[in-house]
């Protein structure tokens, strides 16, 4: 099989590229990524040595360039990870989120239609369901939970999801959608909670916790997400949405305290800062559908995954230090300077 993977130079996309090259040594992986601030070619260093891997520095909104790649590579399937992915940035500047996340999705699906009704998978998020209250631990997001978004980011992802389902119903495009909870693991960009706290703690910088730190996220090790997507692409029912998550809910403050403990750093580094606007309270996935239909279950327990992840950041300081020594400093000053 030849598969186009967009956004493969980012966090989850790169983990997926490595997972697929390892698992299917005869398949071809074609990565399409325009290398925004979040994309990093050094992440794909090992993959670039593999003759079954090819990289195109291309914007998914660039219809002409995307069509040329389809003509040349003749893909059997497309998995679309490419997106603007950070909620805080979407609050500062929504426009690029609408462009990449919605229009980029349209361009990719149009190419799938044009070149032979190609199998299309959309990597979406649990954030399209909005949030759940902290005092109702019995509630979970199912695939039937209404779309009810909070941020420009989640709204753009929801817009894309609706378009994907519309392309299935209107044009018969063979699509699937996965809506996953928060991922963690190697190559996670240090603007997100876990890698940011690790990077700051290692140099004794304040650990900026939004609000009271009581917001809950449902954390999944990135490789378990990659396995779920692979299963859905191969065995999922066409036109269906699959929620992905491992019943692993943790309050932000508990994660930050755990990182302090693992790195032997004092909790006095924790600094409570102004809350995120429109901050979602709790995410929690009900993964029954993917479990019952496709037999998927998460394999990495959080206590092991977080240790592996911290160790990865200790072993790969060059990767993230290069990021935080660049343009990231302006981002950090803008987002956290006056907070
Ligand atoms: P990321 O920000 O780390 O990576 C995004 C990648 O997409 C980067 O390599 C970037 O260069 C590329 N990209 C951005 N705009 C592009 C464009 N116009 N054309 C081509 N490439 C472009 O994101 P991530 O955290 O790896 O998330 C990947 C996908 O998974 C996103 O669609 C996101 O919504 C979804 N998702 C993420 C999580 C999570 O916890 N990180 C959870 C569920 C779903
Ligand atoms: O649920 C899936 C989503 O998870 C994905 O769709 C998004 O692409 C991904 O970025 C992630 O969104 P979150 O907003 O949940 O992740 P983030 O790491 O930005 O924040 C996690 C929690 O930590 C959230 O409640 C905000 C809080 N936080 C975050 C940062 C960066 C802090 O308290 N301090 C911080 O400095």
C-alpha cells in the first residue's frame, strides 16, 4: 500500500510514520508537511534514510501541489494529521486554524475524489464534543455526543469533521474519522502541557498552571493512538466515527506534581497563572465502539508511559533545546510574560 500521511513532521504524525514503517516494511509512506513552527524535519531523520519513505514540503491548502503529489505517487490511502493544533494559539489568531484545518481538509479530500475515490482518514479530536462537568464522573464522550465546541481550534476541527462526513454522504468518498483524547510521548512540541513542564522543570523555571489546575484531560500514549488509526484505516467501517481514549483521567495539577517528583524538582516551581479563555473543564472518552468493533485497547499504562516520555526528553535534549532556543522564546514571552 502507498499511504499519504500529512503532518508527518509533527508530534503524532511522526510517531505514526515510524510506527507504519516499522510495522509494514513493504508499504510506502509519503509524508506531506509544510513545516510550520510545529513541524521539524530533524524528527524524520531516521525515516528519511528509508527507501520506502518520501517527504514533500507542501502546504495541504496548495491544491496544485497536492494534486501533483497524487498524480506522481498514486496513493491507496490518505491519513490527514496536518493541522494547527494548539488551543492557546487559536485564541490569539484563529484564521490560520480555519484555513489549514478546514480548507486544507477540503483540498485533500478533493484530491482523493479526483484520483479514484481514495480511502481517506481524518485525524480529529475529542475537543469537538466540548467539555464535561467535574462533578459528573459518570459522563463520557460517545460518538453520539453532540458537537459543542469551545475554542477556535476545536471549532475548526469540528468544521472539518462535518465536511468529511458530508463528502461521504454527498460524493460517496470512503472516509473514517478518529476522535482521540490528549496524547503524550516523544516529539511532543514543548508548547503543550507535559513537554513544557518537563523542559521548564529541568532548568528550574516556573511551571505555569492555568487557573486552579483542576481541569481534567484523558491521557493516551501516542503509540496507542497510532495503533488505533492503523486499525481504523484497515478495518474500520466506512463513514464511521471512532472515539479513541484509554480511561486515564488526570487533573493538570497532578500531572505537574508528578513531573516534579520524577525529576526530583520542588513543587515550589509551580506557579498559578491566569486561566485559558473558555477553558474546557474535563475530557473523558468512552472507547467502547473501537474496542467492541476493532478490538482496540490501549497497551501503555500511564505510569510507564510518563516515565518513558520523561526519559525521552532527558535523552533527546538537543531536539527540544533547538526548538526552545529559536522563535519559541518570542512565543513564550508573549503567552506567559504578562500572564
Ligand atoms: P502538531 O502541531 O505537533 O503537528 C502538526 C503538523 O502539521 C506539523 O508538522 C505541521 O508542520 C503540519 N502542518 C500544519 N499546517 C500544515 C499545512 N497547512 N500543510 C501541511 N502541513 C501542515 O500536531 P499534533 O499534536 O501531532 O496533532 C496532529 C493531529 O492530531 C491534528 O490534526 C490534531 O488536531 C489531532 N489530535 C491531536 C491530539 C494531541 O493530543 N496532540 C489529540 C487528538 C487529536
Ligand atoms: O484533547 C485532545 C487535544 O489535546 C488535541 O486536540 C489538541 O491538539 C492538543 O493540543 C490537546 O489540547 P489541550 O488544550 O488539552 O492540551 P494542552 O497541552 O495545551 O493543555 C492541557 C491542559 O493543560 C489544559 O487544561 C491547559 C493546561 N495548561 C496548558 C499549558 C500549555 C496549563 O495549565 N499550562 C500550560 O502552560
